[in-house]
C-alpha cells in the first residue's frame, strides 16, 4: 500500500515539473503569418497561433480562426510543456482609476 502511494506521489510531482505556467508579455505579433513572439522571464518563445490554445481572460477558448491578434505589450499567462508553449491566456486589462 505504501509503495502505491509513494509511486503516485512521485508520478504527480513529475507531471507538475514538466508543465508550468508563467506570466509573460507579447513582444511581437505578425497578423499575416499568425505568429507571436512571447517573452517569459528572460526567454523568448515564437508560437504559431494555430498550434496553441488561446483563452480569454474568463477562461473560454478562442478558436484560432476567430482570433484577431495581440497588441505588443499585452500581458498573458503562458503554459509551457516540455519547453514548448501549449496555452496562452489573456490577462484582464486593468482600467486606470481616472483620478
């Protein structure tokens, strides 16, 4: 019994270590080729929009054919699996206080 529990914990820790999410920013977006350059920490990732899942700030999936693009400087949450971007979630835009 103890071996099974230990094996399950090790497997779960390995799965978490392989896939991680971090906050990033859109450096560039090419509407013609549907490619974005994302900066996460000190690394840059180039992704094709058709190859990743795009999520709205509320978490709903945006189909790649309906995606209108990024503005440079857009903040996003990026999920990376095995060194490759698999998901981009748009972060809510903070409105200025107006004061």
